[in-house]
C-alpha cells in the first residue's frame, strides 16, 4: 500500500505563474515521496493520449459536464456527451501543449486520493480554500466556456490508481522512475516507532 503512485502535472499556467516551488512543496510536505520528475513541452497528440487512457473518460466527462450545466439552470452546448468532450479535449490540447509543464510521480500510501485532496476540485471557483486550485487560481467554467477555452486549473492529478498506472507509463520510461528510501519513511510507516530514543 505504501508504494501507490500517482501522476501530477503542473500545467503551463502553473509554470508561467512561478508556482512550481509552491506547488511541489504542498505535495512534498504531506509525506508523499517524489519518485520521478521532468520538464517537457507536450505535443497535442500526447495530451489526447493522456486524457483518453481511460476508455470511459470521453463519456463520463461529457455526462458530468451536461449535469453541471443543468444543475446551474443552463442549457448545455449539446445533449451528446461525446460532442461535449470533443470540444473539451480540443481546448485541453491547446492549453496544455502551449508551453512547458512539470510532470511528477508522487508515491506513498493512498497517493492518488491524497494528491487529489491537496489539488482540490476541478473548477477553481468552487475548489476548497487550502487546496492548490482553491488558493492560487480564480477561473470558472462560466468564464472559460464564454471564452471558448479550457478552465485554467494549474494541475492535473490522476483520478484513480488504474488511471495513474496508465498515465505514468505514458509520461515516464521505467528507468526514469527512482526507487529509494527516505529517512522519514520510518516515522510515517513504522509500526513500533522504536529507535528514536537513545
Ligand atoms: P480533473 O481530473 O479534476 O482535472 O477533471 P476531469 O478529469 O473530470 O476533467 C479534465 C478536464 O476537463 C478539466 O481539467 C477541465 O478542463 C475539463 N472539464 C471537466 N469537467 C468540465 C465541465 O463540467 N465543464 C467544462 N467546461 N470543462 C470541464
Ligand atoms: Mg481527471
């Protein structure tokens, strides 16, 4: 359980806003271990692969978007989930392929859920204060849809363990993932906490 891994991307807006250090600090201080890191300018083909590693992503994200329009009393741009995701995906490709990103693998118990908690909800307008998206960005679906672009939410963090495993394979070669011990692993995971007192 302590070796669960998740993929986190600092999207181009995070790099442009000089938030790389601030963002890394938030994951690092939780106790998660950095197991891989690189800077890259992704191609739009790579971004499409990234979002569609989960074969259900197009349908689920389309359905979620239609539901969120209706909850706000607004008419969705289409009733067809796949038509909606086609637009979202085009916007995501333009957004994330626009400049350098930082890709990271974070490892530790419940890494996927812990990283999602630190990251915050997808739409910055409603992300909780204390999360990265809640603290550092103020975008909304209302503004991004009106401007015909992806919502700028600074981060991608894998949504499930299965998604994480597939995404990590897409971003990292096996020899770019480092297995190592951290001194703090003992304090985080040891059952007896013996060996502290002299
Ligand atoms: P994440 O895992 O929190 O990034 O969210 P998802 O995987 O559900 O969605 C990926 C991306 O699709 C988000 O970062 C948004 O750019 C976009 N997206 C998701 N849901 C919606 C929505 O309801 N409306 C709009 N306009 N975009 C959305
Ligand atoms: Mg997602």
